């Protein structure tokens, strides 16, 4: 449970930081290395999938407009 909360908050803060000031290559390397150390944790994989689905949904809406079918993302 604790790992899931930390993973969710880390991704959230990372995305907010990227929208304000894009991280430098050393910070990307640090994130990558941290994720590599936690890749066996289910919470990390599930959260990464949710982040990718949410970003993909935004890209599809941007590229194809509001008439493109909505990508459903579960609450869990």
C-alpha cells in the first residue's frame, strides 16, 4: 500500500514538474534508475500503465478532436 502511494505521487509530481520546467537529462537518468530498481513492484507497473493511458487519451483527443471515441480509464 505504501509503495503504491509513493509511486502514484512520484509520477504525479514528475508530470507536474515536466509541465512547468522540463527536467534535465541527469534527472531523467535518476528517474529511470529508480524505476529500474522498482520494476518488480506491481504498483509501479500499474501506475505507469495508468499514466500512459491518461497521456495517450490526451494525445488522441488533441490529434483527432472531440468526436474521437473516448479512451476509458478505470478508477483503480
